[in-house]
C-alpha cells in the first residue's frame, strides 16, 4: 500500500457563482482541486466549457486534477493538459486511442490518468499500466454529486492495487466519499480521494478535508 494519502475536493457541489472564494476555503488543506468536466453527452449533465475551465485552471492557487467526463475525449485531453492541468483523467469508455492520448497528456506536461465507470472492468486495461500516473475507479455512475458510495467497487480497487504493484501510480476513488466510507476505500488500496458533497455541504469545508485525511491516515495504521 502506498504511504501517501491525497484529498482532492471536487467543486461540483460548490457555489459556481463564486468559485474563487469556494476554492480559497479549501486550498491550503487540499492536495489538488478536482474539476469535473461534463459535456451532456458522455454523462447527462453539463458543467464547464473549455474556456470556463481554462480560467479556473489558470486562477486556482493549487494544482487542478481535471476529470473529463466527455465523449470523444482524445483531443480535448490534450487541450486540458496544455491549459495547465496538473493531471488529466480520461475515461476508457470515451477514448478512441487510449495509449496515444495518455502519452499525449504526459508529453504536454500533465500527469496522465485513466478512469473506469462502475460497469467497466480493469481486465483489458492492464496493458496501459506504464502509460498512467493514476487510475480512477468510479464509486458512483459519473454525472452527479451526492450519490451513494458503491462498496461493490472495492474488488476492482483491490485488483487495480495489485496490478499497480510497486509502481508509483496513484489510485483514486470518486463518488460518495465521506467520513463513513473513506476507510473502506483505504483498506481496499485507494490512496487518492475525491470528495464533493461531503466537503462543500459541510459547515466548515476545510475542517472536513482535514478530518477526511485524518480518518484515511488512521485507518492505514
Ligand atoms: C461524479 C463526479 C464526482 C462528484 C463527487 O460524476 O465525478 O467527482 O463530484 O461528488 P460526491 O463526493 O458528492 O459523490
Ligand atoms: Zn469526478
């Protein structure tokens, strides 16, 4: 198991009309900001177009983890890397040439990440292990914040952790992460945690990020 824990709050459930101040609330205690990009095609919801996302990436005080839930993502992923994302996540289900796109993301200076929807198995994607800096195992159907954590995904998390072996690849989970569920994901082998509604519906978002990190670290002892 990796010795680091990263908390990457999602701003999906933050107040979009004042994103700068929402990000400022959690920036000093978070590792990355997780930016959920949805196109209303790959998922039945829309968040940002590229120009709006690029502004957020540019103005954020901490690095951005762009999670692209968009169809035909190959070229879009390169655009997000060039726009300055620290990490760019593509969905295996939305990519025509996974290997070329992962390589392209790295070539443009970002970490490359491959996401799998709940219905997509890790088998068949093992051969990309040397092209990825992070795997994202979705623990809800992508599209909306505030859904219930799918504990049934933990077997996939365990198998992905095994595949990673001693490589320095991060293993992220996204969807329904809270003080009640984070330990389950840590025990299965995740080390990088998206949390949206748990953080932004909390009275004190920064305090919640700290509490999530402490809970994750303590369950590794
Ligand atoms: C869902 C998004 C998630 C979402 C997480 O499609 O990818 O990042 O914002 O929100 P919570 O933590 O509320 O499940
Ligand atoms: Zn996400």
